[in-house]
C-alpha cells in the first residue's frame, strides 16, 4: 500500500528536463535521468523536505527488512532523527531559496512553493524530530519498539507537508488522507491497551466520515468555480458574480467542516479527547502539533487563498466556531481529572486562538496564527514529554495524582513543566503570551473587540486548571484524608503542603459564604498517592525538554521568531 | 434525450445523505464503513457530473484519486477493525465506550 | 525674640526624653523632669507676653508671627508651621501653661507608685505641647494639628489604666466623639481653603491693618453661617456641648490630675478658644451666633440638673464643667467674647482647684469616690478643706470670689441678647450653688460614713498587679475607680484607717489655685472698673467685629443682686438638706441616669448600626458580592461537569455531533445565499 | 528629559532578577546562605533606589533617567523606562518594604523558593512603576501575578489555595480588558502617528486626545475595569480579603503595601494622563465608587472576627481615598493620592507586620481569643498604636497629610464626595480603635497574659517603617517638592485636554502655564517643556 503510494507519487511527478535535476542528495538524481521522457516540469527543491521524509521512510523499511531482528534497539529512532533533521535542513535551504519573490506553482502546479508552505515544512519536520526523540524511550518501556512507529510518523509528516503546500483541493485531500491514515494506525499502535484500539477505531470512522464531507465540499466548489486550484478559484470568484452561489457556499461550508474536524474545532471536536487519551503519549504530542498545524494550513489555503473574496460569508461562521472552541475547550478542561484528557481539551481551546487569527483574515492575523502554531508545537511537545515520564509503566497513572509532589521529587522537571503550563496560560515572558498578544492584536486591528475579550477571558478560565496542575506539582506527595480542611473545602485534594506548612493552627477566616470553587464533580475525589521512586529522565527526552523550554523563553522575549512568522505571510 | 446534469447532482446528494444517515444509524462497524464508501462514490459521481457539465477533464481525473484513497482507507480501516474485534466477534460500535467524560 | 519657640520646644523635648528614657528615670525623677519643663514653658510664655506688651507700646498692633518651617508646599496650597503671638493666644497660653504646671506638680504626688509612671508624664508633656500648638498656631490647619494631638493625649490618659475595661471603652468613646467634631472642623477647613485659598488666621480673619477677612470685607450670609456652624460642630465635639457631650462624664475613668488638666481647665476650653478666634466669621452670620448661644444655654441647664443627682465626686464636677462651658458658649453666642474668656480663666482656676481637691480626698480615702461613703472629712484634711471651700464658693458665684464677676458679665450680655437666656442662666446659677453645696455637705460635713465603708470594700493586695475589680458600681452607671488602681495605694504602707492629709507637693498647688480663685476680680471685674482683659484683647475683638454691649449700670446691679440671691438660696437649700443625717437617694433616678440619654442613644443608634454593619459585612459582602464571584466560578465548573456528560464515548454520538455541526453551518450558509 | 549615560533604571529592574536567579541556583547544601544572599540583593536594590532618589532633580516635572532600547520593533514596542515625580517614591517605597518583609517576619518552609519569588516580585513591581512603554507596563503588570500566586499558595494560611487561585484568576480576567484596551488605543492612534504603531506613553498621550470621544471613553472604561479589579474598588474587592488574610505575613505586607498600588498608579498614569477627556467624563462613576469604598470598607472592617481580615478590609477604605484624590483633577488631590499611596505602603506594611507578630506569638488572630496584650507586651502595643494612629490619620503622622490633601483637593471640584470621604475619618477611627481596644486593652486572660514583647530583630525590621511614618508626617516637604511639579504638569495636561472642564485655580498665586507639548504639529516635544510657574507661597507669615 505504501509502496503503491510512493510509486504513484514518484512515478507521476518525476520527469524533469536535465536542468531540473540540480545537485540534490545522491539518492534522487539517479531516478531523475531515467524518466526524463515525460515532459512535466519538476523542481525537486520545491518539495525537497517532503521527498526526504518519504524516501527516508522507504529506506527505513528496507533496512529493517535486511537487518536481523533486535539487532540494535536505538537504530530506528536515530535514523528517524537524522531524516527529520535533514528535512528541517532542506526546509531552511528552501526558505533562503524562496527568497521574497511571490509564490510560484510547481510540480504540475499542484504545489505552492512559497514561504507559507516552507514554514510549515520546517514546523512539521521539527515536530517529527521531537516525536522520534520522545517515542524512543516510551516504546522501549512499553515493549513496542519496532520500525513501524517511526515509518508511520515519517509518512504522516509527509502527508502533513503535502497538505501545507497543496495548491488545490484535490492535492489537499490527498495530503489529508495520507496523514490521517497514518495517524489512525499510530493511535491504535499500543496493542496491550484496549483504549488505544478503541481510540484508533473511533478516529478512523469519524476521520473517514469527515474526509467524505470534505471531499463533497471540494466537489461542490469545483462545480461552482470550475477548478480545483485555489488561485484559479479566487481569480474566478473575483471576476464573476455568481447568480446563485448556493453550490459555492455549500461547498465552502463542507470544506470548513472537513478541516474543522481535523483541527478539532468545536462542534467537531468530539473525537479528540478520546483519541488523545487513547494514543500513546509521544504520538499524542506529535499529533497535537502536526495534525493541528496541517489542518490549519489547509484552512488558511482554502479560506484565505481560495475563498478570499467570499470573506463576508465565512468570517461570521469562523467567529462562532472560534468562540465555541475557546469557551467549551476551557470549561471542559476544568472538569477533567485525567492529565492527557485535560491536555486534549486545553489544545482544543488553544486552537480557538488560531481561529481568532484566521477570523481576522488579515496578513497580521495569519502571521499571528503561524507564530501561535510554531510556538505551540514546542510547548505541547514538552508538556507531553513530561506526562510521558510521569505516567509510568503501561500508562498506569494518567490521573492528576501522577504529577503530585513532582516539585519535591524532581525540582528541575517540575520547573520545566511549570514553564510550559504558564506558557499555555499566556503568562508574559513566555512564547504563549506573545502568541496570544499577536493573535489578539490582529483581531483588535480588525475591530473584533468582542472576540478579543472572549479570547482573553477564556485564557483566564484556562489559567485556572493550568495553575491547578502547577500547584499540584508543588503540593505534598503524602495524601492523608485526616487533614481534610473542614470549613470551606479547599480545591479538590489540595492538602496543605507539609514542606510549606506553617505549623500554626489555621487562621480561620470566617464568613459563612466562603465556599471554595471546588472543581471536582462528585465530592472531593481522593487523589491516589503519586507513584513512588524517582522519575528517570532518559537522555533523548532531556534534550527535547531543554530545546522546547529554551525556545519557549527565547520566542517569548525576543523578536526574531516574530519576524520569521511575519515574513511567512508575504503573499496573502 | 439527455438527462440534465442537475438530476445527477441530486442523485449524488441523495446517495451522500443515505451514506451519512447509514453511518449514524447502523451499529455494525463494517456497515458503517461501507456507508463511508457509499459517500465517497456519491462524491465521485458529483465530480464526474461537474466535469461533464464544465467540459473539463480535471474533474474526471480527480475521481482516480478518490478511488485510490478509498482503497487505502479500506485496507487500513479493516486492519484496525479486525485487530479490535478479533476477541469479541459479536461486538458492535456501541461496545466501544470506555473512553468518555 | 525666640522665647516663643522655647514655649513649644520644652514640653516637646520633655515628651521625647520621657518616651525613650522614661523607664530609666523611674518614679519621682520622670515627674520632676516633666514639671520643671512645664514651669520653664510657663516662664517662656511670661517673657513672650511681656515683650508683646512692650511691642504694644511701639504700636505695631500687638501681632508677632514666628515661622518654624514649611509643612505642605503643594501648588496652590502653602501651609507653614508658625506660631502667632497675639493677645488672645497669649491669654490662653498663660493660663494653659500656668494651670498645667501646677497640675504636673500635683501629679508627682498623686501618681507615685504607679507601674506606668513615666508613660503618664510623657502623655502629660505631650498634651501640654499639643495644647500650646493649638492655642499659639498661626493657621487653622496648624491648630488642627494641636487639636488632634490633644485628642490623642486625652485618649491615652483616659485609658491610662487600660487593663480596666471601662477605662478602655471610655477612652475609645472620647476619641471617636472628638473625631465626629473634627469632621466638622475639617469640612470648615475645606470651605475656608475653597473660599480664601489659605488657612492662615491673618488671611482668613484679616488683621486690623489689612482689613477684615483678607480684604474681602464682607462674607455672604450663607457661607458665613455654614463655616460658622461647622467650626462650632468642631468646638462642640471638643468642648462636649449638647450633641457630643457623652464622652466627658465617662472620661472620669482617667486619673484625677487628668480630669483636672484636660477635662476641666485646658482641653475642653479649646472649643471656646476656636469660636473666639473665629469671631470675625461669626460676625457675619447672626443665625450661627443664635445657634451657639442656644446650645450653650441648653447644655448649661441640662448638665446642671444631672449634676444634682450624681453620687461620684468626680462626675458631679464633670457635669458642672459641662454646665460652665455652656455659660461660656452662651456668652460668645451673645457676642461678648471677653466675658466668655474671662469666665474661662476663672473657671480654669477654681475647677482645677476643685478637681485636685477631690483628688486629694480620693487619695486620702484610698480611691473611694462614692460620696455616700465620705463625710466629716474637714477634721482630717486641714489644707484641702479650706481650699475646696474657696473653690466651691467661687464656682457657686458668691460675690467676693471669681465666679461671680465673670458669670455676672455673661448674664448681663445674655440679658442684652434675650431674656430667656438670662433666665436659664440665673436658674442654673442657683442649681450650681445647690449641687456644690450638696457635694460639700456630703464630703466635708455630716457623719463620717467612711469608717464602716472601710470594712466592706475589698482590700487591695499590696504590690502592683491590680486587685480584682471592685464590683460595687453605684446605680446610675457611675463607674467607680475604687480598688482598681490600688498599686499606688500600697506605696503609703501605713493603714491607719483614718484619712490623712496629702503630701505638700499636692497641697501646694491647691493653695496657689485657691489664691488665684480669690483674686480673679483683678483681671476684669468691670463692676469695680477693672477691665484690663478687655483692653488687652481689644485688637483681637475690635468693635467692628464685637460691638461693645452696654447695659445700663443700674440694670447690671439689679441683675447681679438677683443672681447672687439665687446663689445664696441654692447654697442654703443644699447645705440644709444634706448636712445632717444620710438621707436616702432624694434625687430622681431620671436625673441620675443623665436623662437616660446614654441608654436611649445606645438602643436607637449604636444597636441598629451594629446589626446593620453585621448584615452588611456578612450578608452583603460575604454572601452577596463574594457569593457572586464564587457563583461565577461554580457556574463555570458546573457547566464543565454537565458538558462532560455530552462526551458519551459512543462513536455514533460523535458522528451525530459532527453531523449536527454540519447542519448548523449549512443552515447558516443557506441563509446567506444570495444575501451579501 | 535628562538621559543619564548609565542606565540606572534598567539596573534597578534587573538587579533583583539577578538576585532571584542566584538564590535559586544556590546549591541545596548551602540552605543557610539563602536568606543572607537574598537580603543582600534586596539591600543593594535599596541602595540603587536611594541613588535614584538622590540624583532626582526636584523641580523637573518630566521623566528623568530615561533609557530606551529596541525590543519588538515590529509593533513599535521598545524597552523604555523613566521615572518622574509620581513614580519616584513608589519605587523608593518598594525598595524599602522588600528588605523589611524579607528580613522581619519569621519564615517557615522552603526559604530558597520564597526568596526567589520575592525577588522576582520586586523586579516586576519596580519595572511596572518605571515602565514608559504600555506593552512593558502590561507585561510586568501581569507578571507580578505569578510570584504573588505562588507566595500565597506556597506559604499561606489554611484556605490559601482557594485564596491564591481567586487572586490570580480575578486579576487575570480583569487585565483582559486592559490588554484589549491598550491594543485598541495603539491601533486607533497608529494612523494619526503616520501609520506606525507605537506603544510609547508620550507619543500615545499626544495623539490619544484626538480620537473620537466615544472611543476614548470605551478604552478608558476598559482600562478602568482592569485597574478597578487590581486596586480593588468596592464591587471588585472580594478577592482582596482572602488574598491578604491567607498570604504569609511577608506576602500580605507586599500585597497590601505595593501590589494594589499598581491599580492606583496605573489609573493615574495610563488612565488619566493618556485619556484625560474620558477620565473627566467617567470621573463621577469612579468618585462614587471611591466614596462608597471608604464608608463600606470601614463598616465591614469593623465587624470582622479575624484581625488580619479586619486590616485587609481597611485597605478598601484607603483605596477609596486614593481614588477620590486621583479623580479630583486638582494638584492637591492628585499629589495627595500619590502621597497616600506611599503612606499606605508604609502604614499597612507595618500593620500586617505587627499582626504577623501577633500571629507568631498567639497562633490565632480571632479577636475574641485575644485581649489585654498591652500588659505583657507594652512595646508591641506602643508601636501598634502609633501605626493605628497613622492609619486613622492623626496629624503629625503620615496618614493625615495624605488624607487631608486628598480631601482638600476633592472638595474644590467635587464637594459632596469630599464630605462623604471626610466621614471616613470617623469610621476608620471607630473600627481601628475598637479592634485595638479588644486586642490590646482590657484584662488579659489565659495565653494572652504571657505574650513576649518585640525581639530586637523585629524592632530593627519595623524601625524604617516607623521612621518613615513619623518623618513623612512631620516634614513631608522633600517628598511633596518632587511630586508636585509632575502632578501640576499632569493637571495642566488634563485641563488643556478639556477646556470646558475648569479647575478653579485654588490658592493665591497659582499659575498654570499651557504645556508646550500640546501643539501636535510641534516637533518631538517632551513634557519637560512644560513650565509650571513656581508656585508663589501664599501670604505665609513673615517673621
């Protein structure tokens, strides 16, 4: 199946005149000469990272077939890291190469070769790098180490890059499917966990349902505008005023629903909490970054590239979706007690902010959204890295109790986790704050005051559960029921901290009305004692955490990353 | 006499509707999966109709992509379904409700 | 010419020395240091007074201002701390420091053996300094600083024996009631600044040279009335007039020298000084003059009636002070500021004398304050008895002594203003004579009731932790001091059982004050043609502001004879009824309880305020506003829990959600078809 | 605008930051070193603040020691810091209060992270007072929340988690409006500023008054909400008693002493200075809230059962005075409110420190269980009564000067609010003295009999506050000389913005020159171009 896919890919596109085959890494040039009979111009440099990843996946498969079983456990993650590193390098080369001239279409004008797609390629390859680094120790611990996971990850990234660079709805659909199918299998990857299978199946059924809806939208759009290419579509729509734009708007709506599902916007978010909880932790981190980024790339291509002139029609719809996503995401996250599920809802809420950027439909809004996605990748990778470490063998302890008292057992790890939580809450001097600032600024610039305020209030609600986790880390490891606070129940399960306990009798502040906002639903849930023993931090995870933390602070304080995102939207 | 293009579109829309409701109503996972395939075919029909009406080859060509993707989906989907329902053959989609809340 | 600075510097230095070094100085030394400094300040005032008189010869309008430093330089507002030496401030300073020094001397004896001895003299010296600031300030604001400083010292001194609950409550009550008065004073300050742009007396009130009211010449009626009433509200707070008088009787909880100094001679007269100082303002609003006169008269009469029914020796004198202050305000209301001030000086002498005498009686009977347990003390206190009698005669207004001269002038000017005011004044003169004679009869004559009283009152344990509080609280809420501050009693050691004369350091001031109470007529007895005070104060109260009240001399003689007659009638009535045997409580309970005003006030005002505050704090704040905030939080978490149920876990429900979302968007799009 | 070569202000911000880093990185073994090192940095910061105060030229109304660096050029955001009369003494007070808070109260639990959070909080606070760039102000305004949260949650009382969470979320939600308000202002002003977006306070202030009035009022309202929550003004105050009561002694000293100044300083600098016309239009609303706050705060405080909660509610009343002063728009009113901010920091800081001492000695602060402590701890009672008298506003202590200036200033323009405000003088006496009487006077029973008096360490720690209280009360001239020019400049700026709004020039000889920087087409004028004629003193007595 995969072979078929890559063959069609390579076979169909590769036929470049001699000039096309400039100097590219060894593997490709050979094939290039062989098929120069077909006269379709192909510039490989436009899809270089994509090629690197897909061919890398093939190479990995071949090597695993050749080498004896269990020869060296660390080989595959190492190779994946090298491949994604190469892809990242390629996209940096592309960034310099694309310079600042306008977007050009390549590969039989199915691909947009501009800074927008290059930025996504960089983002996706970095996310893959982190995914590989985190999966290594996880898979060994769970006894699932094999080459399949890494191949799937590379192929999913290929699909994501394709989506980001697609110039037409069909190519977008193709990328969407390549990524989604790989993700379905990754979700169901953990054989021994029943939840993993269930999550995978749910994701599969709903994913295919939404792809069908997306495709139907593409068909209707094709019918209305006569083309599947975005630039031709916008030219057509700018030129003609359709007498009856029912089909066009229907198509647009369906496209929005299809891609809305992918980025888990409310009301299409139902799948994501279950899937995030089901999937193995490193894959969840990877999915949260890559799937969301690719989905938004698609949305931006469709709405800001294709339907730019129809702005008046789709902006109110996105406004409503954004508000729902912001509020429902935060509110539901408060009621959670499972760490991964809470992170799922929190990532839904974060998607709301990118929707704000989309809704303002300005180059500043897009730049804000890109910056948000870029910084979010680092933050979510770090967060899930810590969750992966804390949850222990067989993901036994996903509940909030797992992180309890981490501040005492591993102060460094706790500090890094605190940084990621505060970044997601949008506390200044972290990239999270600048991301929210950029997006809200774009909304305010377009006069969307209500949306801006709702966005910030959602951040306030979200801060509630981020800080609760933060505080849990610094609260006492021992859990004894006796010292349950009598008057005005303190926040669920947060006992006074022995390390920090002031030995005096509590300064009972009276007032009958002081009922604490106890967040747990069914009475004070007894949080289980945290797992004993030290939390070992493998080398690979250590690097990821360090890099993510450094980037989160660097992007939060200085402007280069901001300018990088700004340049990526020159052509809107 | 030539049947006007709109009829085909309506037929495709009906097919798509049937597929969607089928997925919502039926409990058996395989039936649900077949409904998705039905929806994809409805879309192919729409594409062909529009291609014919617009007299443009692009629409026809995209049908091939849809078929390819549908095939790929079938392979992977059935793989997962089999993996899960091997132990409990009579299970339906509703038995899978461990993840909730 | 910096004697003026010394006047203020000495007591301040004394206060600072005592607060830091007080503990080391110990029992008598701290007292002597404070007394010497206070006498030094008195001497400095004398020097300043003489130089002022000298200047007068040079004819520069008898006004000297001494600048200390700039206090508040804020854009338009510019306030300096500066002293103002003019006849009015000199008169006040003279008797304040004079009487103050005598009381310092007296306190050395009275307070011997007390645990917090240095703290007492620190507060006394600080009080003296604040009083000097109050009277010698050159601006309303600087005198306000002294005004509040005096309030704080009275708070400290009334609550000196803080371990007694009633003293602590009385101190708080005094301070808070004073603050109500200060509210009025502050509003007056704001009005002043808003209208004149400054607080200086010379700007606001104008000097003889610069014309009236800082060159404004006239003040419109309503503004003057408003300002005048606010100033009077401040004065009423400090001088315990009708609306704000309750704190003075309770302030008797403090040691007796405190009552003498603060609640008889100096602090309570601050209000009278302020009204006198603001004469030019009051000149333009007759209505406020009327208000002052009427309230003065009402307080005068009201307090006199209550005084007739008190059993505690100090509370009688307290209500008598209220009554005499009523006289002074009536005089100022009637426009006769000079006689008001003259009565103030006389009152300072004989009231201080009476209080100190009472103090020496209490001292002799080991803290016994209930007159029902005294009697026939004349044989045992040879010096206190005659001085007390002189004071008693002066207060009752018997001719040769001071009381008569000043009270008579006041009644004359009251008569000039309105007959009924004079009538009230005359009746009160009679009442005054009555209750004072009652007191003298009970304390000095009749049967010696203190002997069997000695047996039952709990003996104070020797040593300095206060004995269990004496439980005998005389009816009518007259808190007795009784065995509470026994410590200093222990110092005497001998328990002869028979009262003994106080040591010379206490009797000397009594003698001096007695002398002063007799020669008061020298100052301003216009019957005898002496009007030194009037001539001395002339530049402060020029005829333009306080037109001279000329009552025909013979009507003045007639009035004088009538009041003296009334006084003698009251005298004989009092002595006769109370002289012989102990008569059961003749006084109606109604008067004893101070017309039940205190209890009524507690029930109608502070009770509801208390529950209202409780309601506001717990219902409105804790449940209302805080409830709203917690409500929002639980609302959010509540919806969170409800929404969780929507996530059922069934794949088909999710697909339904997806389809529902699709339906909504399609409906929206359908609405937009053809639209924009 | 004197730009000192040596960026002393940036040093003032980064020094505590460096201190926090050093303290946190101290090796685990050397725990004993933590407090001395922390204290050293705090004292060093005090020295820096001292030099700033010393170097500050008294009669210069504009910003001094301004240092400016590019930061996020894309949005016109720059690192611009400067100090003027209004913010000078707030910085000085911060520098004084932190060493006292760190050194004075007894500390339980992990000293290392405590010192770290405290130094971080100090850096953020001083940065907020010095910020001249709206973005920098907002960022630091928000950053103070995190250390505040962890100080309460880590070392607080029994219901600390609830109180800390409420403190964070309430203020964080409030600042959402400030965030949107600032952005709206920046983007509305951009076209006037030649299309360039800028967050610089001076340029924004110049163009902001040219926006349509409705926009100005909306932006001001948004900012007012955020600052009202932070101050806290009455309806938004419910987080404050919980936060101050549950915080550890040092925490409540800083929270009550400094954190709520962000709100009042913010409304003055970024509300009134930026949008004077809107400030004038919305003044009645805030004045009413202020006056109500005074009365409400005192009454509710009077009936509290917990001494610390009582002192906390007292702050609501003091906020009322400051709000009254700010919205009086007269020199006296605003200098009074700036002075009151400094006062309140010292007085409430001392009060919470003393309450903390009581808590350490008796273990409980329920007033019903305390009584007659003066008997066994006279010095503690003596210092307590001095601070209580300062809070009540006894002349000769700092409270009176601030309160009097505020009330005089407010009386000129808004008479009846001032009268209601003056009632606060009585009510504050009631609740504080009643509390003092129940706690310190009366008969001592049970454990109250042997309460040990103040130790040398506590005396040394509280000494600077008491000296400050007395000195500012007796001789406030040096402070007022530096505050008044900046305030007069602000008042002239307000008066210029809305000629209709006439401020009667109170006092003889007050001359308000029209500030030169108001001519928009003029060059890059800076407010120091303003000449407020030196105020000729009234006809004070001449010896």
